[in-house]
C-alpha cells in the first residue's frame, strides 16, 4: 500500500484530500490542517524538506492569488522535492465538490440542472456552493450552510460539518474529475506518487 503525509489549509480541504488519496489507492498516515493558506504557505519549505524522505501531498486553493495555477505553484515552491505532490484546487476545493453534479444534487436535494456545468470556471466556488444550499429542500443543510441574516460570515455555522458529510458520503471524485480539469490533474499526480 502506498502512503502519504497530508497538509492542507483547513478541515474541509482535509476531507477532500483524504477522499482523493483513498480514491487513488493511497493511505494517509498523518494529516496537518494549517488553519489557513498563509500558515500553510509559511510551512511549505518544511514540508518540502520532509518530502525528500517521505511522500507528501499538499493541497491548497488557488483562489484569486494568481491568474493560473502553474505560476503560483512556481512562486510558492520553486524547487519541489522528488516526493512532494503540491496541487492547487482551481479556484477552491468547493469547485471540485460542485463538479460532482449528481452527488451534490442528491445531497442538497436540488435539481442537477441548477448546478453549474463549469465548476473550474466559477470565480467564487464557496459562494456558489452556499447559494446552491439556499435552494436545498433539506432544511438542516440549508440552515447549516447558509449564514444567518445580518451575520458577516460568508458561510453558515455548520458549513464545515455539512461539507465534510457530503464529501464522505456523496462525493465521487471520478465523476467530479470528468468535469474538472484541475481535479483530473490532481488525481493523475496522486497516482504517480511513489
């Protein structure tokens, strides 16, 4: 069995990355959730050093930090170690979740036709996911994922719990990869980990 140490921005990213590893036939032996992209970025050098000896998978959102993934990858980690798999979700892991239209339709109880076809093209995937949750016929999902009126947060208090649940029980990475080039490339890179 192949294995990897995982480093991500946060809890939802960890759920996505763990599911992707499982999909690629890789066991996650340790996982580090940095608590944000700035902290993750500040630790990249250490993770890359560790990847000289053991395989690492680092997953980060592209967001609007660069026009394209390769330029940001080169800026953040110009000389990746041989056992480092550093990938960017375009624009965020939520795009990869949205790319599984059938799974998301079942989870949110919304018609699949309401779910965007080009998830990688969404400028703000997290906001798109919250907006889809606003249409949910599952009251608990809507209440958890959508922020209460007057609250400054862009997500509801139970957003993370619901996204982790969707990822664990409904999300199909293969189905999502058929609609997301960045996810397809990530899975390909994971399968190449030695």
